C-alpha cells in the first residue's frame, strides 16, 4: 500500500488533492475533481471583502466622532448647574430673588 504525505494541524489530518488522487488511483478509484476558482468570482469576493472593511472603518469613524462630540458637550456643560448655583444662595422668597436680581442689574449698568 502506498504511503501518503499528510499534515496534522490543530488535531486535523489533511492531505493535498493531488496526494489524495494519487492514492485513489492506486486503489482503482476515480480521482477527485479539482475545483478551479473563476477569476470573476475571486474578484467579486475581494470587492465584497474590501467593501466590508471600508464599512467597518466608516462605522468606527462615526462612533469616534459621536464620542468626541459627547466629550466636548460634557466639557462645555461642566461645572455647577443653575440649580446648584441657586441652592448655594439662600433665597427664601420670590421677593428676595427680585431684590437680588435688581441689585445685579444695577451693578451691570
């Protein structure tokens, strides 16, 4: 019986089509048909893969842009809010607020 050149990768034993056909011929079996890849199919597969890569890059750019906008918005709005500023001041009534706003208006003039 003829010996066969095999490769053992990751627990999988495989042989080339040529090697398998040689063994099949020695056993009296028909050889396996070799598939030849059509250049148009290969070109289409390459275009599809390139388009997927481009779409993934565009999605990543979009996510980065949204994250940047959120970061800038957070920086811009950082600091004390209006409620926190007013909570620091002791305004017991609307009259106290009116008096304070009038004094601020006079100092601006």
